[in-house]
C-alpha cells in the first residue's frame, strides 16, 4: 500500500514539528510548469518569484524533496539541467524560465556553478533505489566532469573559477583564483562519480574517478591547508594562500579530504564563538575577520541554511554527531524565531539569518 501523505516526525519540541509541517504546506506554491518555449520539465520546484532556475538551489532542493513520500518529485530539478547540456558537456548555472536559455553575467561569463549533481544523485539513489536512473544519467555526468576539467583546471591540478561560481558573491575573497570550496566540490564530484560507478558495477568508471578524487585530494591538502590557521584557504593566481577564514573552508569535511588531525583542527573553529561557533551557526565569514558584519551583509557574516546543512553533513562524516546535532538545533531555533508557528502574526523563513541575533540578515545593497 502506498501512503498518500508526508512522513510524520516525532520530536520532544512540538515547535520543530510545526516548522516541518508548515514547510511542506508552503511547498505547494513552489511548483512550475515548463512551456514549449522553455523546454523545462512539466513539473518542477522553484521559488515563485524566481525568473530563472539555479543549479545550486536545484541540487540542494532534492535533499528535502526526496522525503516527501513521492508526493513531490525530486528528480525534475536535476533533469532540467541535464536537458540543457551542450555538446561539449557544459551545463550552466542559471536558465531563464521564460525561454530556457542560459543566463551569463560579467562576473561569471561561463555560467559555472558548484558541481553537486553526483552528490545529489547518490543521495537520491540511496533513498529511492532507482539504478536505471544512474545508468541513464552517467553519460551526462561524465560529459559535465570533462567540461569542467577541460575549461577550468590549471597546471597545478586545481580549478580556477570566478567568485560568483561559488555563489558567495560578495565574500571577502577578492584576490582568489583557486577557491577551496569549488575544488573540494569537484573532488566530491569525483568521489560520488566513483561510488555511482560501484552501484553500476562498472569498475572502469569507479577506478577512473577514484583516481581523479585522490589526485585532487592530495593537491588540496598540500597546497590549500594552512598549518598556522588550522583551516583550508583559497589561493591567488601565484598559488599563494589567502588567509581569510570563510565557511567555504568546510567543504573539505564533506568531501572527506582532511585526515583526522586536520579535521579536528577544523572542527575546533566550529566550536569557537570567536570564529564560526556563533550563537546561530555558521557565519559565512569568521567572526574575528575584519570583513565580518553582525547584520550579515550577504556573505560577510550571514548564516545561510544550505551552508549550515553542508557543515552539519561534514561533521557527520567525521563522527562529530553531538556537535552536528547541537548546531542543527541551535540553527533551527533561529528559524523558529521568525516563523513563530504559535503566533497569530504570520511568520516566514528567510534566505539568510543574522549570526548573533534573532531575525533575517540585512544587506542594504541587495
């Protein structure tokens, strides 16, 4: 018998259950239909006011839609992008809802975005178990990986993309050429491509991407780890480390890049109220950086739920379950503060929150 309702959760704090129920109710308004002109999927998820679909948001959306008991489909979000793939393997970060064409900007002329498709697909497979889908999409994922390799990989074996490609558009990373987050994401891309190869029992794919993974992992550890700061850093064009501590430095945890000693030093920053262990975890810039702004100001201190999710999942990889749980609950209380499900006043959830006080982040220029 197929259940026709969302899974219920039981938790000692009823407010959290209310948040969960409310978000499923809101999601009803987030469904769009593709048109003959846009050639987007017949039913896909997107924020109602958006004029485009975004690759980063689409990948993250699958991590909660997969829990809807198949009431809402998770895969069309990804299929929208696969359907737009170009002959050389390119998949752009944004496509217009009106005509389906890629959107390019001056600060991201190739329209590249964090390569998270294989991570999302791996998660979907382990929730839904559709092996045929993995077989069908593997040529797409391989072509996309090759496009990134051909166009963005430098002689040092690392990937160079503009700041906008990391989605952290106004983070204090101005001199960055080789971003720690994008390189870790590409390593993670290879890691999960290898695991998808294992699912297909394709030893050639598994070995090929495992080799890519270990090669990139070695370079990230040797070139981007700062022993002095106990954190991973971006590199400038000359390959010099840029000692600005941002939340981007924690993608290596999710990609299983640090050894236990490095991971423990990274995790110390997440416990430290002076860097990333703020009341609402985790700010996009360390609290002791000059660029940090308590109002958030975009990626200069705001707490963005997808990044907090990323850090929590990284903590789980290293067995730091107590800290992951504690930080998840702390963050949820800040979401709850602006949602107030018990109140007559209609609340909402926000794109970004303040790191030290209640309420949404402020960014006057945006």
